[in-house]
């Protein structure tokens, strides 16, 4: 699985499925893109792949440890349809 943040495709260092969403480990520009989308309205966040494909996500938690940041993303609606 990957994340689609705005128009940018991001591959997390690690991603794990949890009930209702995923946890993703992000670093550097990937983390900054997600934070900008979440807190400054600069794009949406979606999961690409797996059973959550194209589902919009909301940030539920952010945990920092060393050089890694683990972000918990929870589904916020149905999968978007492709046009």
C-alpha cells in the first residue's frame, strides 16, 4: 500500500493495516507533505492498494520517535470512484 497526498504518491517506510485504517511510518518530505495536506488544506490523503484502495483518510494520531514518525490514518468515507 502507498499513500496519495494531494497529487503526490508516497511510499511509507512501513505501513500496517489496523481496524478502520492504517499506521504509516514517514520521514522527511513524505511527512511534510502529509502534514501540509492535513493542517493547511493542501490536498487530500488517500490509501492506494489493498482493501482500502482510494479510501479518503483522516489523521487520527502522530507519534514521533527518533528520526521516524508514525501516523495513524482512519478511513473517512467510501472509496472514490474513478472517472
